DNA sequence: TACATTTGTGTAAGCGCTTTCATCGCTAAT
DNA sequence: ATTAGCGATGAAAGCGCTTACACAAATGTA
C-alpha cells in the first residue's frame, strides 16, 4: 500500500499530472499515453493514497455517525440505512458510540475532523458542544431530535400516533393505564410519546421509569408493577423492547396478555411480530431514518442545499394481539 | 473547521513548528511561549486537521471492519466490542457492510486505504482479494475464519461444543435429529458446528438449509420441516435466530417444545434467555471476539508483534428448557 | 573567562495527491 | 504560408501538518 504516484509516473515515463489525469479522467490524455500509464499502474498495483487525495481535494468522502449504543435493533437499523446510502454516494461511514465514554467531547471533535458531515442521534451530545459544532460550520443532521437552527433534523412522528394509540386503547374500554419507560430527557422520542398519550388519557395514566429501554429493564419494572396492588389494565411501553420485557414479566406472573393486562410497544422491530401475543405497536421507519440522514448530509456537504430541513416521517399504528380484541371489531 | 496551524502561529507570533510542539508536547517550549500559543489556539478555536496530521504521521489512527450485515445481534455485539476497544486505543472505526453490494472489491480497497488495519468477518471477502490484501501488506484480522497465513484469525470453538451439545441431546434419548440452517460455506462457523454434531450423531442427523440465518427463514424452514411426515425429535439449529424461528413455527403448528420436539440454538443472544421455552444453546463470547480483534490489530499495526496469532475462544453449553428435562437429572 | 551543554525557535523538507498555468507541437482556417 | 486554436503534457504550487536540522541564546562548568 505504499507505491506512490511518482513511481507510477516514472515507470510510465510521464509526469505525475498525467497519471492523475489518466486515473481520474479529468483532462485529455493521448490513447498511447493512457496505455502506458494504466500498464504501470497495473504492474505496480497502485492505489492512490486516500490521504493524499483527500488533502488535495479538501474533502474526506466520509460521514460520521454518533449513537449511544448499538444494543437493540433500533440503532442498528438506522445505522444500516445510513451506511447503505452513504456507501451509494461514495462515502465511508465512521462510527462512534458514546455509551460509557468519558471525554465524549474530544471523541466527537476528532470524529468531526475525519468526516465531511455528522449524523447524531437525539441527545447523545451535550448541548454546548452541539452549539460549538454548529458554530464551526460542521455539517450536521440530527436524528430524532427537535429542530434547532444550524442543522437538519429528522424524526418520526410521535405525538399524533401516541394519541391514536391511546384512543385505540380507550376504545377497548380500558380505564387505568401505565406508561412504562418514562422519558429520560425532555423533547426526545419517548417524551413526545408520553405527552401524546397523556393528552388523551390525562389522569388515567401514570409514568413508571425503567433504567434503560431494554428487555431486561422492561421485565424488571413490569414485574414489580404487575405484582403490585393496583395493576393497570393496559401498559403502554416506551418502545418494543420494554414491551417484550413486560410480556415476559406477565408470563412469569401467570398473567394473560391481553386478558389480564394489555401491552403495547413502539417501533415495530422484528421481534414485535414474533412475540406471543404479537405486539401491538407503532411502526417507525428506522432504515429510512438512516437513509434520509445520509441523503440530507450529502445535500449539505455538496452544497446542493444551504438551508436546513426539518423532516418528520410518518408512523403507523400496527394493531396485533397484545392489546386485545377491539369491541367494535369483535365477531358476533 | 478551517483555521490552520499557520494562522495560529501568526497570531501567537511564533513559527508553526512551535505551535505543533506545544500542542503535541514534543520538544521543549518556553512557558511564556506556550501560553501565547495556547491563547491563540483558544481564540481561533483551532483543531489540527486530521488529514494533515495523518499525512505527516503516516498513519490514519483508524481501523476498518467488514461485515455482511448488521441484522441480528451477532454482528452488532462483535462490532460493539470492536469499537469500544479501538476507541480506547485512540482509533476510529470505519465500517463497511457488504450485503447487497456490487463492487465489493472496490469498496474494500477504498476502505483499506483509509485505515491502518482491517477486521473482516468470515468469508465476507472473495479469496483472491484476501490474497491481494495480504500481499499488499494490509494488517488483517479475520473473525470466525479458519487460519491463513498473513493474517491473524480469531474464532470461537465450535466442534467440541457441537459434540458436547449432540452428546447432551442423545442423553435425552433422542434418536432422530435435524440440523436446521445448513452451512453455506465450508470452513465457516456453521460448517464446523455441523461437522461437530455429525461426528457424534452420524446418520441420525440430516441437514436442512434455510435461506439465511434469520428468525424468518428459520420459521419458514421449521414450519415445513415440522409439518412434514417424518418430524425429527430434536432440531439443532445453526444459531439462536434460526432456533427462535423454529420455536415460533412449533407454536404455530400446535407442537409443544420440548414435549413434541426439542430445539437448540447457538450464540446465546439475549433473546435466547427470554424465549419460551428458554433456549438451550452454546454461549459464544461475541463482544470479546470484537474486543480481541481490535487489540490484535493494534499489536500488528504498532509492530508490537510481527507474527500472526490464531486464537480460538472457548464456548460454553448453556442448558435451558428447550431441550427437555434430562433423564438423569429428573426429580423422582 | 572560555568552552561545552542545554533550551528554545525557526527553516524547510517532506507526506501523496490535484489542478492551474505555461508550453509545445499540430491541425485547420485565412 | 501564417496564424489562431486545440490537444497533450509537464512544472510547480498548494492542501495542513510533523520533524530533522540549524542556530542563537542562556546556562553550567572548569
């Protein structure tokens, strides 16, 4: 990996400018010269140094992405969508997970120096640093975060679907609800979901936190909740993983879902369909979130767009078995 | 992000060499000069260009990783372990997913040009390219692949644990087996598992392929298998995800697991513990695989080691409910 | 006081490319 | 036959850093 353009040029008996032109197809090169150059390239197995190219071009041809963790399907799916599109656009993807990291600021600044633009999940990055990145002119796309100036934002609709979900559940006749997996930060996805359901259910719902949004934490919290005296009729979970935990907790306690308690999730991860009972949830276009982030970043980087977009992708209520049979839909 | 070391030098009234020395702590700098430089750095908000640094240092301070896909917990877990350690060692991680990609060769060569070393999963990369990478002197660590010269290899033990698993199942008294998720490539993990169980079970086991190693594919294949005339007594699956699919298929067909048919997985992903019945499986240290890959690569890159290591991590049989109660262990 | 070290700094040569600009044959038009 | 114009090429100036080397000033030693 260390033969340079100079050696190629020497071997082909031309200047490095000609080699460069031949390889990139910029500027005219005589057919015979091209042959010689390509032959030399072939023989020496030359690949232009990415560093040299980037330095000269003034761009990295790479995108960064910052997420808290990769546990669970949500971030993974978004990442896949992101990487796929970035790759399509000729950009590599540099990842950074912030979970359990000290000196996140340094890591992110380093990352920012290696890429042409950054996608950042929700509130992964401290606000002062966000402000600084904006000030420095770093191209930014936030995923699942409220709009801010100086960056694109991209998220899924939460409030309206939360209301729809809540309304659907009241249609079942439930009257006592718990929101499992209380929001950790204001303005994030879960917070919006919480606000949405509360707007419909008001005092009929109370929030119970989990340590994290994982199956395990959902299981623990649900077990305690369902084992208590005032068991709710329906548990609206912050996301599918917490809901899967709740399903397991109910089973362990010998409770029937949805007979004894209804459970709903959010995201529609693959396991939601496979759970027993299959999980009623809200589908969120995770891959598309990633894909769009990569596209948005590309527009910002290439300069195809110089204003900032704030997009909200639509979600869909997916009714399965875990919320029970809806009275109106019941067969006679 | 475009203030250079020259501007800092000018503002501080020193040469760029002094700025560099101050920032990196190489060479002596008078206290007063240091102050001036740091002040200028602060005021201008200077961050050294990664490109400039890399070009001058002759290293990227970045590692690559190539995987087929990120669907399912296996690759994700390995990736997390890898990223964590790489980051600890001051290296960024550049990812490349090959699934569905044409021109994989170009992508990988490009990747190789952006990093100091590459971790590659199993048989993600065509053999001729592997040979070429080795020839070019690219630092390589393969994850879950048989040893080859010119690269480190790292994998989990498969054959012995497969034998142990098979032996355990025969202890249950089962006599007709199916291996669900037949190997796609020779010498990969699944192939070794298959060879391991066959060594014990011989003609008593037959292999049935799935399209991919996913829940869905496992579900489809298991449904067909279990719906057929000669239903096996036990299904040994290539991995946990296929096994989860098999569990669902059994449920859909009204079959009891392990009563009507035993099912086992491989990997011990989180869902294995949560499945009903909980899945008997073989635990594979996925994060550690990633972590070790990052460490090995670091040794190769820094030159701390110039031979190649071929490591096999140990696995552990995890007996849960899906294989039935073992006769000897049965309570009176 | 004279000389050998250290300290502190600057100069300049890379690192491997891309690209502008100038040059030099040619062909085509006058 | 002249000249404008084009095609093909090379020289050289960056791109933003690190660092070997040179040198002057300050310090220590005899």
